[in-house]
C-alpha cells in the first residue's frame, strides 16, 4: 500500500495578479513519489488555522522543503531579521508544531534546507542568521543571478559522521553537496545528533538519535540531483523505508545531545 506524505508549502506570490499561493518545489514532489514510493499531499501554510492532529491522522510521513524565506527569529530567541530578509510566518506556524507532533507520534520526517533549520528550531535549537559574518566560514549561498544549474551544482565536501546514517548510506566518510543557504545551525537542539559537517565547521546534516521514528535533516538539496547522485537517491529511499516501518534509530550510534523537553511555540 502506498503511503501518504505531507509536503510543506510556502506562501508565494506569483501569476498575472501576483496573488498569494501555497507552493512546494516540483522536485520534492517527484522525489517523494518516485523514490519514497509515496503519494504526495501538499500541506498549505495555514499557521494557527492548521489542524495538526487531523493532518497527522491521515499522513504517514512529512517532507519539509527548502525555501527562500527564513524561520522567524522569535521562535529561537534571536534578534529580528533585517527588513529585506523574507519570512513566512504562516509556514512557521504550520511546520514547527507539525514537526513536534510528528516526532512525538513516531511519524517519519525528512527535512531539506529551510526544513532542516525548522527541525532544529522546532526541537529547541537556534540559528546563525548570516554564516558569512562568522570568522572562517565560507559563503554557502550562490548569487541569485547564477543559472539554476550553477546554483544547485555541487560545490563543497561534507564529512559524514562515523556511525551515522548518512555515512552508512554513502559507504564513505565524505560526500560532495550543493549549497544554497545563508543561515545555519548555531545551537544544536537537544536530542539531535550531527550527521555531516562542512570543512568550515557548519553543520550540514542532523538526525534524531533517540526517538520513536525517523527524523533526518540535510542542509543541501538532494531532490535536485537524485538521478545522478547515489547518496541523494538513498536519502529518499530510506525515507520510503521508514514510511513502511523499516527504520530503527538504534542501528546508528552517532553521539546525541541529552533529551530535553521540546520548545513551545
């Protein structure tokens, strides 16, 4: 039986009248359907109006997508963003409680880029708002003028944690990834373990080490190159295995922060 996976949407204005729309990346929809073997279901960014219990009663997994918008700093005690930084508070109000409720129920979660940051914030972590302001950090974001092929091309390696899930999937201790993000993990949320780190120390992948189910986040975009990259493909395939109940967190022994209560909204 095919499983139903909820895919997070953002509020974006486009079309001839630039009206607000609920939108999700086409590449994520196809990866969920073709690799995870799921039926994709778009989850609108309804904020406080989202009925999380009703959603999770019908969904078998959650896929959190990337976006140009940033998580509002109020959710992790950070200073306000500069006025030009895009936010999507309706998405925050949907995804953050959705993550906590899904993990509490053992429903698999795969988090990509913004979703990776949401996973960390939802469980009590914080974010660096501008990685390039930190000493020794590389620029993790291409310019918006670059063509899509260049923006999502592989551009730096990551070290995969010994004993981690991604190292198991890759069969190697390094991988090369794309990089399309300005922000990154500052304080790692309790209960999460680091799965991959960039050469400058930026955390690039995380996993729920001890819990009822599968929750993995990657800062890069595996949905853009799964047709040519083995690790990208395996990330979605193991998500599909988790949907069928064939994942056990105890198989991997990465070091985790001690468990603590989840952050409130």
